[in-house]
C-alpha cells in the first residue's frame, strides 16, 4: 500500500514539474501586423516564420496567459485580435 502511494506521489511530482516547465515562458502582449496577441513565445520565436511582419511588445508579461488577456481588456480597452500599432 505504501509503495503504491509513493509511486503515485512520484508520478504527480513529475507531472507538476513538466507542467511548470511548459509554462516557464511568460505570456507577452504583442502587436503583430496591427493585431493584439497574447502569446507564450519569445520575440525571436514570434519573428520566425513571419517574414517582414511588424511585431512589437505592447504590454507586460504574465505567468498565466488569461491574465494577459484580462490586462488587454482593462488597459487597452480592446480584445485580443483588436487593433494596435507599433511605434
């Protein structure tokens, strides 16, 4: 019984560690081709594959992507996908 409990605890710990690693990149508020995006990607990842797209960071980064979406609504008074401009 104790072995089963320990095996379950180890499995849960490894699952939590992999989840934490997957979310280690913060969600950032970007403006991409005049549209607001909240993405868990670095600037170089955002630029990769987008060619000459205009990309800039227009807000802070967040541990949880939904917090970034809320920030956009409260501070930019828009939604993800709404209009923006890089300066």
